[in-house]
C-alpha cells in the first residue's frame, strides 16, 4: 500500500514524506531536510489512482521550519507539486518515481522524484501512529481527519501521553514507560492492568476507478454549445479558491483526459470538429473534491470568433455535462 514513510530526494533535496491514504485522497507531511536540526515541514494533500498506480501530492501549508545554524535558505524553500508512479520492482523494494514542479506553477522547476518506502523514519510525529496501525483500525477516516485538522506536531521527550479526542470517539496513543510505577491497591480491590486501546478492524473498501465513477454518477446537463469550423478550444480553471481540485474528461462515453489539476491558469485542450458527431457529450468527473467541496470548474469554449462559458460542478453523486452540437 502507498500509506507509509518514504525517504529519498525530491528536486535533489533530501526528503522524508509520510503519506496516508484516505479513500482516493492523500494526506500527511513532508520534511525537506539537511539534518534533524535543519528542516522545513509541510502538510500535504493529493490523490491516488489505484488503477494506474499514479500518485499526485503537493505541499499545502508550511507547518514548521528549524535550523541550528540560523540558515533556512536551503531545504524546502519552495512548496512543490509532485507526481510519481507507485511501483514494486522486486526484492522487497517499493518506490515512487516521477517529476516535481513549483506548486503554483507546474511549468517551472521541473525536477525529479525518487523515493523508497522505509520502516525507519528520521522524524517522529503523530502520523507514525496511523502508519503503524493502519491495517488494524487507524485507517478510520475520523482518526485521519482529526490528526490532519489538528496539524500534527513532532514528538519531544517531554511530551506526556498523547490523546486524540473526537466527538464520538476517543483513541489513546500510549508512550513508552521508562520505569515501572508501583500502585497502592486496597485489600478489597483487584489490581487492574492499564487498559490497552482496542481498535475495530475495518475492512479495506476498494477505491472506485474513474470509469466506475463516470458510470455510477448522475450526469447533469449544464449547457449546449453550437460548434462550427475546424476546431474548438476548451480552457478549464478552478472556479473558486485553489484547493486541489482535479478532474477527468469523458467525450461520448470515452475517457480522453485524466488528472487535470485545476489552477488559476488555464488547462487548454483542442478538439477537431471533423472527428465529432452531430451531437456530443463532454462529461466532467471529479477525481477528488479538493479541500472545499464540491469540485467546481470554470470552462471557456472558443468556437471560431465566439466565446462561451460554463460553471461545471461535480460531486460524489453527480457529474457536469456540456453538449456540443454541430451547426448545420
């Protein structure tokens, strides 16, 4: 599974990434570091396609920066967007290999991603508990969301037992006890051992593929656009705050583009009119819902000297449809 601790280099910087899968979304933290006392730490967001084994994540918020030399110009100066293939070449090795760019401009700083999964993290924080107990109950979305919302902190030697309190659930993460503590017990009482937290085992639910999402979700017609000429140009933007929305596009029931990350700058595609039918259905399917649901895209269609626009909204239950009709 992709959940775990990953070490290696991103854009030639030493890095440790803790990735936690939550449905088809990814969360966790990234440490860009030169040493244990010189690093920057970001929270991350992203998504994982279990069909293609493609992972995409980006540095969302800078949580901490630390330097013993008062020099923070080095590791993690720029927030990055990384995309990588999740692969297992054999001999017990599990890898993430791909490309990285600036978070806010994917056309700049084209570096490489080379990470190996490891069982020994350099940095300790609250995500270690989720990673260590992921298959025995810590994959519960309530636990993952509670840690993500509270922004996990690195552990220190002075920290007491850590408690995560939810409205419906209380999970205790015990810390190691250095020395045994004697207990004074009344004669009428039976000594009780310290309770061990019991977590329900939750069976993994397969994450639906983008094709399964396309089939199962209701298609809602947003607009009909007449088309003429040789080609039409489509531009897609995030319609609201840039929050990590990503989409796939289906044309006449066929997947034509995937993993389109919506930004303030346009993602542009062109369609040849000669290859289109008399009536054509373009469906926008949300791959994730970003941090501010629903997934909303602003589409601009340029047909000859005319321009049309549409606000497309997609949720876990519906997809947005635009019809292109050839003008006779």
